[in-house]
C-alpha cells in the first residue's frame, strides 16, 4: 500500500479524506476522539514536509442539505487541539469561500471543509462534484478507513482526477489494512471470532466468510435469539428475526459441515422490560418465558466463552454480547472484553472493530490492552467479506 511516507509534500497541497464522523453530545461536543486522533499522524507528516492540508469528511447522515446538527464546525476545536495548531474552516465544501481559502493555504496550514454530505452528490458518487473537490489540492490522500466501504464522490470517484504519483493512503488506512491482514491471512490458531449485535441479517455474510478461517465462532447479543428460535427454543419477547430462521439454521449446518465450532449461549439474563429497572432473572436460553426478553448472555455462557477466548491465539471481536449500556446487562460484554485482554497479555493477537464493541472496550478502559482497535465498523466487516473496499481499489487500481 502506497502511503504518505513515499511522497514529499513540500510546497504541495493535499486533499485528505478523513472519517471525522464522530459522536457528539447535546452540546455538540465530541464524546469520542478516536477517529480524530487516528488521523493526526498523516496530517502531521504532510505539514512536517512543508505541505498544507485540506481536510474533507462527512458527519452523520444529513438528508436535507446543511443542518446545524451535522455541521463539522462543531469539531473544529477538537481537531485543532489534537493537532496543536489553529485550523481554518469553510462552511461550504465547494463554495467560492472554500476555494479562496484552499488556494491561499500556506505551508503548515490546515483547512477543514464543511460536511460533504450536505450535497446529495457526495453519496451518489457524482463525478462533477468529485472533480470540484479534487481542485482543492495537488495530491489526494485517503485516510478514511471507516468510510472506505462507500463508493462516494470523496472516497472513491475523486481518485480518477489525480495520476498515480499524486494519490496515496494515509497511515491510518495502512495500519487498519495491515492489522486486518493479520486476522485474514494465516491467523495463528486457534482463531476465535466473536460476533454479537442485534441482527443476524447484518452479519450473515461475515459469519459465512469467517467459517473459512476461524476455528470457533461465538454468537452473542440480540442475534443469538434468532438462532435459538431456529433450533426450537422459546425466546419469549426477545429480539428475533422470524424471517431469518432458515438462514440461522443453514449457518449452523454449514458450520457442522466445515468442522467449525459455532457456539450459542446456553443461559441468559432476562428482564420483563427493556429497562435497567425491570425485573431480572437468569434462565436456560431455550426456555425464556412469555413476557420476558433476553438482554445479556448468562453466567455459565460467560465462563464458557471466556475459556474459549483465553485458549485462542487470534481473536476478532465485533458486536456486544448484551445491552452493555445498562449496568444490569453488561456482564457478558465486560466478561468477553476481560477475557480478550487476558488472552492478549498471554500473546494472542486481538482485533476489535465496530462502534458498539469499541464503545464497550473504551467504557471498561481496556482499549490499550488489546492488540488493535479499528476505526471501522461496516468497513471492517466488508473488508473481511470482500478482501478489499471501494476506497482502497480506487487508488490501487
Ligand atoms: C461510519 O461511522 O459507519 C462511517 O463513518 C460511515 O458512515 P455511514 O455508515 O453513514 O456511511
Ligand atoms: Mg456505518
């Protein structure tokens, strides 16, 4: 992968696509800096060379043009603080002001442009819009791993307006891919993939793909109940995708045929309401009573899953085991996080990806104790499924 390392940016202006789609609170303050921090080395390399940087990003999914809530002006201070320098901002990514500011950037200066998705053309992959964006610089750098699975104007289409000597990847992108390769190419065995989250439908492809590589696939979170229902269990009012029962069954069959251990929870923490104040119980996961819903894996499952994780040499984790945001239903997710940390300290390689599992690992202050925390969710899954991403192919091909 060709990175910013191989280009001297002296006297050059770089258009850098970053993924600053970061969470904001009600006061529009950034609540998780991970994605901003992760892009700093790339920006600093360009500035240190004597170049200047035009940062382009999306924030959220605005549907009706400019919207206060989705303005990137809210993150100016956070970016400036991480870069330890002031930055300029323009409130329209292709407006006259933006071009005036980008064309007059001096060496060492950084300009942040307003949310690309304020234009519908961005998500449509519009060529004219992409060409306009390309005019902001001499070199195009893609460091937006989290958005690299989208074939949008700024992530993919824009690359065609630069020759190969003037396109490259940032350090974050290269780091993400290098770490994913550790999991995908010749992972140390045993390899366990821990897949959680609400829906089976979101994870079918990834589970199938992982069967080519993993020795153990651990299922947790809301999606477990679709599997349990499919094998004849009673799931009460737990989350369940009734139209995916056949898919769940075929995954179980496939795992058997391939000799993969597909693990389902054996017990579950149930509540009579989706609330931390609801009545609680623990039961066999196949015998949830009417009116009750499973919101976390149970204590026996935590022990079983932790043992499998501790005996593994490669660990991939995507998706929480339960509703870890509520204290009564966090034990499963926390238990898995602790087991991953323990395995890592004994030499296992662990990669965590996806917004919710990353939020969980941060909640328990364990991010520094695993091998790699990805800035991608959808991008990570799609890379594992497809072996590449539109944002990567656009530069490499
Ligand atoms: C993300 O957070 O998933 C990326 O920034 C991409 O955003 P999107 O899912 O709205 O395309
Ligand atoms: Mg997404």
